[in-house]
């Protein structure tokens, strides 16, 4: 990939200060960039790197006033960080969607429909009655079961497993090791102490613009006709467990090693940090935020709640409680001192 500074500035809606015909072929950190690369300056604590960088171009704030002469070409924008993010996104799309065609060996079943510009990597498997949209990229060793639908511009990375009847929307990214549609944890205890497996007959529906991190698992719903639902804009980190019949609202983000138990409904625009455990059959209101390592066992009815701790409770109360908790050793020592003083006080009779 190679673009001129002028082309990049046009994409970002920026103004060029310097040589706009310079060729750019890569993005890099400002302190590490070389000729042919572009970087950005957002945090002024890195300003000194601007005067020594070897980058061909640097994206800066339009109001930035250099303290020293600058050798590199500048692109002046409203928000350098956001502009560089846009550039990263475009670069990522270019890299991710380069591949097309069919590698051998790979398999496709009966009555499956494949869109245009689809890439099918070696040893990938597509079952019967599958619908694959346009510009979908299916990397080697991916498995797509019967009756699965995959929307346009979705990337199915190596080792992804999509069980039968799964529906994936447009513009999604499924990272390596993702499993969608596996059985939920359904077992009925028996009188003899054993467990009987409860068949899981539903499916999983994933909306548009969803990113699912490596080795994350989303279980199918229990009953035929029901669905585990991941709505549009959701971002799931690596190593997350989403149980059967869970519903996650639009634009909610969940960090690594979190787990959501069955039939829980998470609202829109929620933020759930790493290693959070959420009990089953509860509801989280929109814009709920949960701190790392929290354990949530009850529904949250009010929006914008911020919770921490296990069991989780209001974050302000948590910090007040923690302030008291971390002082317990000192408080305990003071209590013993007071106890000794009280025990050593003369009794009323001794005073007489």
C-alpha cells in the first residue's frame, strides 16, 4: 500500500504543511518512524520526538505551534488521535480484505450460496444450506456448519467454529478460536447423584459491526426457536464465556475473562471490565459499568450505575468501604490499646 500525503490529508479532512507528494507506505510511532512512514502527535509530552523523527509525515493538531523548526511534513487536523485511528482502520481494512479466491483443499456442502469476492482459505469447511455474503473472508481451518448465515464484509479467522443455524451480521470480525453456537451448560441432577444432559436446540444471532475476541465462546439458546443474541456494535474481548439465552445490548463492551450466566439480559452501552462474573436470570440497565473482578448477583434497574466489588455494589460506597478495610490493622491495634487502658482502669471500690 502506498499513498501520497495529499491523499491521506484528503481522507482525514486535513491541511498539508510541507511536501504533499511524499509517498507513505506504513504507520508507526513517532519516536520509531522512518522515511516512508506516517505518525501522529496528540500528547504534547512527546513533542520533542517531532523535532527528531524520521517520519515522512506527522498528523498534528491544527492549532499546534512548534517550538523548533520541523523537518517533516505536517498534516493539520482537528483531532490527531481520532484522525490516526481512522487511518489505522483504513489500513486494517486494506490488509484484512486483500485476499480473495479459493484455496485448495476446502469443502462446501449442498445448496450453499457464496457471494462475490469471497476468500475461502485452505481446509476451511462450509456445510449445507449456508449463505455467505459478499467480500467475506474465511481463513484456513474455519468451520461453518449447516444453515449458517454470514453477512457481507465479515472476517472469519482461522480456527473459528460456527455451529449449525448461527446467524452472523455484516462487518463483523471473529478472531481465531471463537466458538459460536455450542451447547449451553444444561444438566439436570438425578436422584442417584448423576446429571442428565438437557439438549440445547436454539441458535445464536450476532448483529452488525460486532467484534469477538480470540477463544471467546457464545452458547446457543436452550429451546428451538429461541436465540442467544449479541446486538449490533458489541465488542467482546478474548476469553469470554456467554451462556445460553443471554442477550447483550447494542454497543456494549466486555473485557477479557468475564462470564455471563444463562438468560441474563445486558442493556445497551454497558461497560464490563475484565474477570467480571454475572449471575444468571438478571437484567442490567443501559449504561451500566462494572469494575474488574466484580461479581454481580442481582439485577440493576437504574441506568448509569457504576459498580465494583464481589458482591458488586455502588462504586462510591465501594471506595469508602475499601478505605475503611485497608485501615483495619491500624484500627485493630488502636482497639487493643483502648481495651488495655479500660481493663487497667481502677474499679469504683479501688478508688474508695
